[in-house]
C-alpha cells in the first residue's frame, strides 16, 4: 500500500509514521512509494510498522 493510500484511508496513521521518523509522508514522490519502500529508505522494518499501525488503529 502506498503512503497516499494509507493516509487517505487512515489519516491518523500520519502521526504514527511521523513518530517513526518518516517525515517524508507529505513529499509528492513519497506519496507514490509503498510503506515498505519508505521503511527501507529510513532503515526501518516495514513489518514492525504495519504491526504497530494495525494495533494502534484497531485493525487485525
């Protein structure tokens, strides 16, 4: 899922991503990137971020 899709569907996810240091979520190029691509670029584990997003957003 791209950053744009995540933010559009779950606007509250922006705060979580910003807390992770992913400040590029507003960048036009980043909005086309997948969460996995962005996580790799920031040296983060995409699976851990997805798990945290699901937990904090009440998704399963």
